[in-house]
C-alpha cells in the first residue's frame, strides 16, 4: 500500500512533464510549424512576463500566502509610467515600475503581518483599489508608450532577445536567493510550519513581508517586459494574470499549502501554459476554447496539488507504535 | 536527592523553592532539585503534577514567582527561551521542532547559517556540511547531511534534534518523553547517546512516564505530586513500585455521585481486532448498555486515535465495529452518528463548537432535521424550546440560550453545551474524550452527574481520561492502552473502597510488566 502511494506520488510529481510531452507530440502531429525552433523562441518570449510574475508569486505561495493584486499592480505602475514619466530613458522607467511594484507589495505585506488579515482578502481588496486608481488616472483611455521602451522588444544581447534575458536574470537571482541564502531556506521553514519557525527564533513576520515585496517587485519587472512587447495599455491590461501566475507555480510543483516547490518548476509551468496557447493558435483552434483549456489546466494543477499533499500527509503520518518489529 | 549526594564539587544546576501561580491558582509549591555535571536526573509525576511548569521555568518559557536557580554557581533567571538556549539549556520537546521539507544540515543551522562572507549573504555550504557531519557523528547517525528530514524515521529525527542541541554546546539537555514514538532499537540507541553525553559532562534531565526507562537512564529520580516534591532519591535506593506509590499517594475524594443502575446484558458497542499500522494493534473490547468503560493510557498511547477510528474520523486497516448488534462498516462520522455514536472530542474549542454562534444554535446543530417544521425549514420556536429543555437537563445555567454566544461561556458551560448537543440525538454509545479537561471542580461534578444520567438511560459510555481518579470513580471497567495496544483490563470490585487497584492500572498503562495473560484483554466482563 505504501509502495503504491509512493508510485502515485512519483507520477503526480511528474504529471506536468508527462503533460508537456503529450502536448508537444499532439500539436506536432497537428501542425508542422509547431515544432520549429523559431516557434519555441516565440513561446519563451511570450512566456517571459508570466514567468517573471510567477517567480514572484512562488515566494508568496511558499509561505502559504497568496497575492491576487499583481495584475492590478502591473496596470497601475504602467499607467503611472505612461502618464508621468514620458520621455525618460528605459532604465529609469524600469526602475520606476519595479520600485512602484515593490511598494505595493510592501503595503500588502504590512497589512497581512500587522493586522493579521488573510492575504487572500488583503490582496483582493488591493486588486480593486489599484485598478480603480489606474482607471481614474487614465480615464480608462488607451495609454501609449514611447519607442524608447517598445524598441527593447526588438533588441537582443548576444543574440538573446531582451525579454528572455530579463526572464533569465530574474530566474537566476530568484533561484540563488531561495536555495543559497539563509533567507531562502528560512522561507521554506516558515512555509512548512510557521509556529515551529517562530519557536526556532526565525523572524517570521519579516520573512513574510519580504516575500510580498518580492512578489510586487516581480510584478513591476514582468509588467515592464509586457509593456515593451505590446506598446500600449488599456483597462483590461493585466486582468487575471495573477491566476495565470498561480497556475504556473502550482503546475510547476509549488504547493498552495506552503513549503514545497521551486522557481525552476514555476518557470516550467509558465512555459507549459504558453505552449498550450501557442499550440491552440497554430492549429487555428476556436478562440472561445482558449479559456476552457486554460481553466482545465488550472483545475488539473490544483487537483494534483491536493492529491499530492494528501498522499504526503499519509506517508508522513505520526505513529504511536513502531511499524515493524515488536 | 539534593543532600543525598556528598558535595565534592558544586552542582551544575541547583534549584530551590520554586513557586508559581497561574491566575491565582498555585501550581508549584516550593520545588527544588539539583543536577551534577555528567549525571541524569529523572523527573516523574502524573499529568498535572507540575513537571512541565518546572521545566518551562528552566527553559525560560515561564518566570517563577519565587525561588532561585543557580547554573554553574551563578544566578540564572532567563527572561525568555532564547536566553535559556544561550545560557546552555537545551530542550528536546516531545513534539520535535524540525522542518521535514529541509535537509538535515539546513535544519541544524536554520536560525543562523554561516555565510561565505560578511557582505554577501550566501550560505557557506561547505562549512555547514563539515559541521553537520561532525555533529551527526557525535550522535552516531550515519546519514548524509543533505538528506531531507522527511525521509528520516522518528528516532533519526530525534537524534537530529539532539545534534542540533549539541551544536550550541549545551550544559544541560532536557528530554521530554523522548521514547514514546521510538522502536525498541531506537530507544537503545538513544540511551547509548545519553550515556555518551553524560560522559562528556553534560547534565541530563529526563522526563518520562515510562518508569523502567527512567530507572535505566537516570542516576537520581525526583517525584512530583500536585506541584510539590513527593519524594525521590538515588536510583539504587528506589524501585518502580516505590516511585508509583510516591506518584499516586493520595486518597480519592468522594466527588463522584453514586450510581444506582447496573450495566445491562446487551452489548451496545463491540470492537474486534481493530488495527492500523503504527497506531493500533488488534484492539478488541465491548461495552454494554448502561456501562461506563474507562480507557486509561498516557498521552500518546493512542487513546484519542482509537476513539477517532471508531467514530470514522481516522481510517483503520483491519477490524470490525458493531453498534447495538448492527455492524458499522467503514464508518464515517455521518454513518457513525446514524448508528448512534456520539463523540465528545478532546479539543472542544476547535472541533466541538461554533464559537460565534448561540447556545441554541450549537445545541441543535447535529439534530437539525428533528427541529425542522413544514417544508423542512428550521423552526426557530422549536429550536429554542429544544435547547431550553436540554439546557435544563445538563444543568446549564444560562438564561438566554438563543442570545448567548458560546464563546462568552466558561469552559465548563461550553462543555455542557457540547454534551447537550449530543444528548439530543439520544446516543446508544457516547465516547467522551477528556470531558473534564480544563474545567473547574464544580463543573466537573456536573459532568460526572450527566455521565450517570446517561448510563441510567441505557447509553454506553467510553470514558477517556488522563485522570486516573476520574476513571476509578466513574468506570464499571477500566482498560489500559499503551503504544496502541491494550495492556490490561480491570473490573470494579464490589463493596466499599475505591473498587480498583490504582497502582496496577498505572503499571499497566505505563507498559511495565505487561500483565496480558493474567488479566486478559478480550473478555474482561
């Protein structure tokens, strides 16, 4: 019985990879354009903003919190950039949205830690507040960005497109922070058992705060990459991307219950989601089917997470008497 | 004890006259003990005897009202756990404080990773690996430092916790019930490690209900009872029966109301061969209608787990349950309730009550169909009437059952609400898990009276309690559970007197000299 559980667990932990291979084969059979190298480059460029967002989301999910405000945060920082930072060089623009996003994350984190309100509620309220301010500032007009920013989309360094470069830098930094710094390991400890972490003398509140700031920072950077790709933002900009980011994390093995998963998985999850959308596009699928397929993937991801957690709990069950030997 | 040892060198730790009160109730009355470097002191006593408070004071969790502590001949008064750790007091709790999603080395250094340099906050992996290897070698644990703790057995995890303590060069290590979830082999290994720690000059304080283990490990034993010293001495001068006598030595007050009925002939609950790997092994017993069966066992013996399995909250691998002659297969809480089982959980706050709801709403919660009127809608008048009459039955002294929120009631009254809730269903079998924990003496007696009413009506009661007196005062029969196994069965002897051999029950519950063949566990009745 235990061995059966372990096998099932192994399958569940690798379910996204199995799914990915199945999709590659299926889309490849349906269209010969799908498996082209250029198409994969496209997929990664398209996945870059969501991947960056999802990397930030991973920090918050790892401590068993959630941030629903990242999409709205993208919209507000982009609006402010378009309205009040016209004509600045792109590094200043990037810094502005990154700092703006981080500040919003700081507010989220402060309300969660100081007032003890559930992050789901705090960030849901924040979503409406930020979107409301952005719509008010922009009068819901379409806002355009200067060439200085949109040119970035056509720029490459050492042959690597700027979007992919940004994504690789964020990914590498996040990986090092999570795996090679004391803070990163403490994030995992807090996510596993906040009470035990407190008893072990860890600054649980400060760690929680930092994770929300990182999520906000990533929302700013991811938003900037998106802006450079699309050149203009309207009232629907950033709408529901938080769910894509959460889905990417969970598909990649991050547990909504905290303490488990990694940014490497998250990046894979983001690419998986974009692969599906790209494939549907290439085979000329009915546009109305896109949300259904995305929803099916999100549902699958959450169901897998639930099952995985349940099996892990069973495997790690506390025992009163020895299992073998008398 | 303190003065039985000639003072060659001053003791490592000397404690005298500790007093402590919580909310005006004095829980420690002048506790004193001393510990020498390289020696082990056993601290024993029943639940509530003051062991935890004494150790929490040493560990800096609580501050004493009076008394003094000397560590290495210097005054020691920690303001918090952090200060105690820095002073050299390490506490290995029964519930281990490890993170299974991290590796062994990460767990050892989670609160202070060595860095590669002052400026860059990167973990010095090479350094923690070296130090972890060294610490693991000290506890004889042959594991790679990078192994995730999730893969370790309970015994291995405990050794990791000890290694973690050793990393801080402790002077004193406190072990709280370290053997409850260990295999015999792991216990032997633990004892070998403790012997090595002693040889290095570390003082050991060993808290356990397993008295044989205490006698194996400790040089001295101190016995607490009701927050005061009840005795103790050098190991050579003591025996397990002598220690048990010191622990219990107290007469039972006549707080238990007399019962007029005798158990009936028919069996209300039959449990056969109930087993779940790691939790319960071949548990068989039955309760007759109108009978109170007491279940004695230490914390972690599987008492609550057994109740949860019967009520369908936890699964079991093997075994049969039948209620009033009808088999109850694969019980879930719903089918168990339909079969006539009621379950008063040990934790009423999180499991038994809706705190923000009124007394009336809580009471009718499990019998809503019975208070529904036409069209299946809940009849508010009927709810209040039902609740008022039940409040009277359980002696609940609250006037407005429909207005008073449960969270505003005292612990004792909350307990009556839960009991009333279940009584409305007229259960054939009532499982009471620690029904009097945390409630005052008056409310306790009310609960005892309700238990009597229950059996007079013909219900069967399975009573789980840490207080042996309570079991002795109320039960027709008592079973003892140890490490998920029934280790003894006792029947009330007729006539005056307590009716049970208290020491024999304690002995069986602690798993010492298991008297299985003599008393039998299956057909005690």
